C-alpha cells in the first residue's frame, strides 16, 4: 500500500495542546457561538497539530474531540456560500476557501494516523475502520460543500477518496461497523457505506440541485447505502441496466461505462433500486 502524501513535521510547530486532556480544556474556552473566530482558531490548531509529532493514539483522540465542533462551524459558514450565483463574490470565495482548508486539515490529521499504520505502528491497529471512515467522511463533506456552491470537485479529492477506501479494503476493514460521525453513537456506519454515499450522490448530478435537494438525497442515502455492496467481481447482470463501476486508479467517480483491471470495483445497487421503486409505487398510491 502506498504511503499518504503528508507535509513534514516542523520543529517550530507549537499547538496549544498535544493530548486529549489538553484538547478538552482548550475546547472549553472555544466560543462556538462566535463562528468565524472559532473557525480560525480550530484551523490554526489543526495546522499546528498536523505539523507536530504527536503520539498516534492521542492524535486520534484529539481529532475525535475536534470533529463535532468542526462540523458545527463548517455547517454554519457554508450558509454564506451555498446556493449563491456562480462565480462566487470575493467574500463568499474567501469563506469557501477557508471551509475547504479546515476539511483538508481534519482529513490530514486522520491521514497522519493512517500513515503510522503504513509504517508498522500497532497502537491504532484496532481503529483502522474508524480512521478510514473519518477520512472518507471528511472528503465527502468537502465535496458536498463544492456541490452546494456550484464548484467543481478537484481530481485530488477523488484520488484521496479512492486511496483511503483501497487502504480500508486492503486491511479488510471496509465492512467493519463504527460510530457514525454525526449521530453521536446512535447509528453505526462503515467505510463501504460512506464511500458509496459519495459515489451515488455524484451520480445524482448534484451540481444542478439546490442545497435542500442535496440534503434530502443524503438523508435517503443514509438509509439506502447499507444495501450497497462493492467488490472485485461483477454482480449478476440485470436486464436493461448497465453495470456500475468505479476505477480506484482514476480521479473520477462511478460510471456505467465498461471498465476492466485490478483497480476496478463493481457496485451492486439492485437492492437500492427495489427500495426506490417500492417508494415510488407507494407515492403513486397516495401514501
């Protein structure tokens, strides 16, 4: 498995905390009601942490503590550029840029954890599924912000998404259930479900949808993606339906175009199709 492309450790990096206990205390002083200043502080601390040598177990604990406040400020700031006419005004572009930076910084933190696994560390060996799911989720959230701002997704984001999923697959962790990043332990999810949500949302042509429509699709995908499977072998052919595939070596999403090779994965969505048809039938009956 190839390594993750991480910036080097800086000897002058000086985060305000380097363990979970210090992070808890720091968060108590973070006024989330003041979204913009809190966003700046969160980004600043993550940038310093990503450039600092931190024990892998503590780094993961810190990231999990920061994830919820980061999600909050990101959602609040995204309102400043979502559903605005393209091209974005200067102030909107700046907010959009800063939101992207924070998603990148959070993702980079999880990538640091994955790199320790590549290097042979064992402290996080039981957390592979969780770390991969979080890294996939960060990239997926960044993509959603792009769709809601009518911006194109960069090739590097697709590459990162595929790279992390391939890592989870290689470690046989792609189907392991972990706590959902947004639902506070009430719901479980997997790397395959998270990856499938990103792929299926992209197929819905989200660049032409409103933020509200995208949110509704995401809600349905939360229910549908447990029915999705991804594998090396193509599923049984369905009459009139072209197979859905994704090439992990390409900087693009899923497609119905035929593809072959060891990096090609086949996406089985027939159960999702049955659920959709069932609900359409119920709607037609007035339910």
